[in-house]
């Protein structure tokens, strides 16, 4: 009883969220979508698609971005934050698949697109890309497990195929990050004009990269506090500089597109859609202005706050596209049922818990990758001998 009382506030919150999510899962299984959601034939996609899938996939984009930066562009100084980004992406995609099991009317048929091909469907391409990229992330994550258990031979094999894996991951991510926006191009008369545009695939791709970088900063800040590590401020500041440029490009693209289509006056109408559009743009514009300032990028608290604003701006945009814009254009009203919210919160809480467990038991935060040759030297050293790494070039 004493040990239970010593649980922290966040542990109690986690337990309550998971308990509510478990009960909501029971309702979903026992009563189907009709009994566990406020979805209907007029509004079939709600919170589980808008947040759990569209946002989940985008927030995991830091994985392919950092992997390409380190392994393709050979910017090795970003390696300390590459592994946590890959872990975040891997968990993100696993949880997206879990969320799809809740949203599908027949979750037992989730594998059907893999064998029943409909090559004219965007959903077919998304299903295959997500499946393949989740597999790629699992293989990119595997070396951490192999290194943890000292399996040097398979680790050597994995490192030989790492570059092709990263290239495949970048290609697959580029395809399905943009294709999620393509899904909404088939509803020009149902999606509000503030969000419907032929540029949706490009906007989804650019915003996903920005959100992935912001999520990397967010994760690094929390990991430093949780595990007593030093914050990689110089690396995060460099990411923040790129993030500011991406946000500027995204906002310019967005506003120019609205002006070209004559939709800018809609943002001034006294409607809920106009307010949420303004909130979305503000949550992107303010951090962009802040991150162009060097003193902000080198201030951990300001850097973290800017990353949080970008994440919320990204989430607001995706929810505006999938819910706000569809409500206005379709003439229907949708408010998530408590079970939908409970499942979503439980999935998010599960992601945080699994990340903490993995980071505590695997070499996720290793500062530099140990080469296979150096591992061989370590293994060959006598038990009482001190092992010293090979000197770096220029030493």
C-alpha cells in the first residue's frame, strides 16, 4: 500500500488514462463504431483518422529526416539525435497502425490492401507505403537491440544494408506523407475553401518535415530532463534554423495559394472556421519569427516553446483539414464521443511510456556510433584491460 501511495502525479494520470482507454476499447469491440463513436455515413472520418493517423504519421517524420541527414548527407554531427528520432518514428507508426484497428469497421481485414490490389486508389498506395516504411523503421531500429545484447555479427550485416534502408525509407515517406493530402483532393465540394487546394499533397509533405523537426526538439528536451542528460543545444539550434526556413516556405506557399484562389477574404468572415484558420497560421508564424533569432535558438526554454507551438500548429492544420473543413463543406456537425478521446489519449500515453522504457534499456542516447571494428577490439580485450576508443581523425 505504501508503494502505491508513492506513485507520482503523472503515474496516476497515466494509470487513469490507460484505464479509461481500456474500457473504451471494450465498448469499441462490443458495440462497434456506432456505439463507441459519433461517426456516421455523412461523416465517416473523425478524431481517430484526423489526429491518430494524419497527425501521428506527420509527427513521426523526424525519423526519415534525421536518418537522411546523418546517413545519406553524411552530417555525422547529428548522429546523437538520430537514434531517438528513429525510435520516435517507429513508435509513431506502430501506434498509427493500432489506431487504424480502432477506426476500421472490420479491423481483422486490415491486411486486405496488401493482397487485394486497387492501384487506382490513393488508400492503396498509403497502405503499402505505411506497411513498408514501418518495416524499414523496424530494421533501422534493430541495430539498437543487437548492440544491447552484443550480437556483433548480425549487427555488422545490418550496418552493411543501412544506407539502402535509409534511401528506401526516404522514398516511402515522401510518397505517403504527400498522399495523405491527396486523399482530400477527391472532395472539392465538401472541404472548405480555406483548406481545399490542389497543393494539399505538397503542403502535407512540407508541414510533416517541419513537424518532424519540432518533434525531435520536443523529444530531446524531455529526454534530457527525464534521463538527466545534457541537452544537445547546438544540434537542436541547427535544426531550429532549418525549421524556421521550412515554416517560412510553408506559410508563403499557403498564403500565396489562398490569394491565387481568391479565398483570403474567407479568413476575415466572423465564423468558427476563420478563427481556427487564424489560430493555425498564428501557431506557425510566431515560432517562425522567433526561430529566426539566434538568441531564441540558443535558449532551451524558448526553443522548446517554439517547437511546441509548431507541433500544435501542425495538429491544428491537420484537424482543420480532416474535421473543421469537412464539417463546413459537408453541412454536418461532429463532436467526438468520450470513448474516441479516451482511446486517443491512451495511445499517446502508451507512446510516451514505451519510449521511456526503450530509452532506459537500449543504447538510444549513445553519443556516437561505435564501429564494428571498435566493438571487436572491446570484445577481444582481456577482462582486466582498459578499452580505449580509436583516436578520431586529426587527433
